[in-house]
């Protein structure tokens, strides 16, 4: 119980830092990192519903993420940047995600896990090819740049002082940028909370039962293929919503920001590092990974400079080798936290 | 005589060239406890698997209360009131003992699709699960993962899952196998209780002769996949057929 509490405390601290991050970390890059962490927590948590809770291996999560992002991007590019088109794009993206998830689910969730994984891989490849082929609509490899709704424009003054200039609170301008950040934060926090409710509900126990013993779950009266399809649809639509939110924040959508297999691998690493089947672990895994991606190079630069006098070390610590060090960190994390950080804290190292 | 609640007609399954269950036709009635005996490999577990839906027969049918179950998935049969405990313990190893039972309770209550209400708020489900924990004397182990239980307790949990399904048909496959003598009565008392309800249909695979004598209303004998004897326990047990089967020279009979 205490161990679970420790994990929750870590994850809630992360959410707390995200809540205040525009005030705590005011650099442009830092705000980018905070928004990315919030979105990836949702993306990883929704993936954990599949892989960690239900034992479903899918490689199509970035495809669903992309459906939402491209939905918003195309609607705002082809239409305009009003909320009407935003809603239209989001709904279209979520609907496509739901339909594709139902189709994949009903066609292949009753077969062997490995075959299902292959189907998702194929679907994700098709989506990637389509995105680059249908360049009239998707912008191809270049992606699409568009404007997000006007409330989020930096020039939009949310609050003004008596001279009519944008008000600053604790040095932070109350403009559209901060509105955009809190839009990302609150939608992501809401989705994360909803997923916590799902895993804590009777349905959540059925999902774990399917992972543990599919045949007995069926034997006591649960139609396993229906539950699997349902959770696949829930995860897919959540990923699509996260994509729509991220697209609104970035004002750019391309294969590299949403659809690519590189992101799929990031999600897999985040869920493994955080701890599969823990939900809270998603927050920990996503945070560590995004921070490493953004700051490991900086850190190494500092370390290389500090060790300048010592032979060999500065060479090893050269920022160009940051991927090598990222790999080493992963190996160490997996070694010391075999069930992921949250999983290992909760269950101990031996289990 | 009451109508049969469960019937199998010419129930047959072949694995490759081997016929594991061969044209078994049999009726089971509410309030009746039927013990199924037969040597290892006779086809008892396979017969159960076709009734509860783990296997689909090659030919023949399974009916419950006039509804044809033959092609239904196991989950649907469970919802039609066919409950089954397994010979080889078949639990949810990493889930707690309480969660194991609550799964069966919430399936029975049709609450498995609730996806937004915290489990803690559904006190009725937990209370019901706790009743089965107490009935099987597992209450003090409620929070342990099922995998951490000793073998005897896992067998009891296996039975508790079946009880929590509250079915019309109870199928026990060697429920006390490998259980110590001080634990077996816990399970047998529960089966006796179900029997005394007089509305449930109970099928029990069991080898221990004293148990059979105590509980059976009727005995059927399977041998090489065929039903070779069916009747009153005293008669069947003293019949030449059964003696031959258990002496291992029944080949001539078939
Ligand atoms: N899935 C299966 N595939 C092939 N053979 C099987 C399968 N299930 C059972 N059998 C065979 O069917 C026969 C009956 O087995 P079983 O029903 O387990 O017997 P019992 O429960 O009476 O000991 C055995 O010869 C067994 O090897
Ligand atoms: Mg058997």
C-alpha cells in the first residue's frame, strides 16, 4: 500500500509541476517540453491500457495519434482556424480512429497475439504511406502548417493591465500562448483521470483477467473478443484525441510529429520504463524519456566541459554520443527496474 | 420425473484419428448429483469441455433447458447458467483472491461492462465476493495474489469461482485432487450444500469411493470415450462392467 502511495506521489508531483510549469519554467523550449510531456503521458497511458492491462500488443498507436492530429490539421488548413472546424477535424479524426479500431479488432483480435501485432504493423505502414502519397491533403513528407484557434495566438491578450497592455503574473504574460498551454494541460489531465477511472472499474479488472487467463475469463462469462475490441477502441480514440490536442499546440502536423515508427518506439520505451500495467507509470516513463530527449545533450555538454582536464572522458561525454548514453541509461533502468519504475517500486525487484 | 436441465445427444469428438468421446447420450436433471467415473484418459474432462464450451464437438449436440448450446462460445454458455471448475487449477494468478472471485460475481451480476464506477463504490459486488470467500474459508487470504496460495487453497478458490457464478449446472472436475485430507471436507461440504438445494444439476468427476458413496444420486461410467454404465450408485458400483473397467480388462466389453 505504501509503495503504491509512493508511485502515486511521484506521478502527482509530475502533474503538479506540469500545472505550474509556465510559471516555474519560462523559457520557450521548456514550455514545449512540458506540453509534450502532458500529451505523451496520455499517449503512453492509453497504450498501457492495451499492452499492460489487457496484454494486447499493437504497433498502430501512432497511427491513431496521427488520425486525430491530421483531422485537426486538415480541417484547419482546408477550412479555417475557427472552433467549428476544430471540432469537425477532431470528431473526424476520432471517428476514423474508432472505425479502424473496430475493424482491426473484430477481424483479428480473436486470432493469435503475434498475428494481431502484424496486422497493426501493416495498418500503421499503410497510414504512413497514405500520409506521404496524398500530399494534396496531408502535405506529404513536409506536413501541414496552419493556424490554431485565435484564442491561442500570442497576440491575444487574455488579461490586460490598466494601460491595456497584457498583464503579467509572476513575470508570465497572460496571452494566448498560456491559454494554449492550459488547454493542453487540462485536456490531457482529464483524459488521464478518465483512464484511471477505467482501470479502477469492474471493466478494468476484466481487462487484467484477460491478460492473466483468457480462457477462464471467457469461461466465467465474459466475451473476450468484445472486451478486447472495446479496449482497443478506447485506446485508439484516446490516442486520436491526444493527437488532436498536440496538433492544436504545435500548429504543424507531419509524419515525424505523429505517425512515424520512431514515435511508436518511444511509446514502447516509455511504457516499459514507467512500468506496464500501472497507469501511473506512464507519467513517470513519459516524463523521463521526453526530458532525456530534450536535455541529455545539454547535460553531456556540461559534463564534457567539466571533465576537460581528464583524458578520454570528454570524448566519451561528447554531446554527439547522446544516443549511446540514452541506450546505456535504458539498459541500466531495465536492469535495476525490471518491472519498470512504477512496477518495481510497487512489487519489489524479485517478482 | 422432472425434465432434464442438461442433455447431450451423440456427443462425439475426434482428435486426429483418436475418438476421445464417442456418441455419449445422457440427460441430467435438476436436484440430481451425478458422479462420473472412469479411468484416466476415459474422456471425462473432454466431455466436460464440450458441455462448458472449451471444445466444440465433432458431432452431436448439447442442450440446456431446450436451448442448443453446441456452437455457443463458452462465455454465452456461462451466461446461460453452465458453470465449470477445472481439474487443472485455472485461475488469475497475479490478481488477488478477492479479485478472482469478484470477477465471477460481476460476470454473474452483468456488471463487467461498467467502466467508470470505481470498484470500491460497488460494495454489493464485494460483499457477495466476500460471502464466497468465507464459504471456502479463504477470507484471511483475500488480499494475496492467487499464485501465492498453497495448492489446497488454489483448489478451493477454483471451486469458489464456480460457486460465485451461481449457475444452474455445476460441473466439478476432480475438485479434491491433490488436496490434503483436512482440506477436502471443506470442498465436499460445499458440494453437499449445493446438492441439498434440490434445484441445481451437479456433475462431479471423482475417484474417491467414499465420496462417491456419500454424494452420488447416480453414477455414470465412461470408458474409452463411451458411456458404458448409468444408474443407481449401489448397482453401478457392484456391476461387473465397473469391476472390469477398474481391473483394466474392459476391452471385451466395448
Ligand atoms: N486437445 C486435445 N488434443 C488431443 N487429444 C486430446 C485433447 N484433449 C484430450 N485428448 C485425449 O482425449 C482422451 C481423454 O482425455 P481426458 O478427457 O482428459 O480424460 P479424463 O479426464 O477422463 O482423464 C485422452 O486420450 C487425451 O489424450
Ligand atoms: Mg480429467
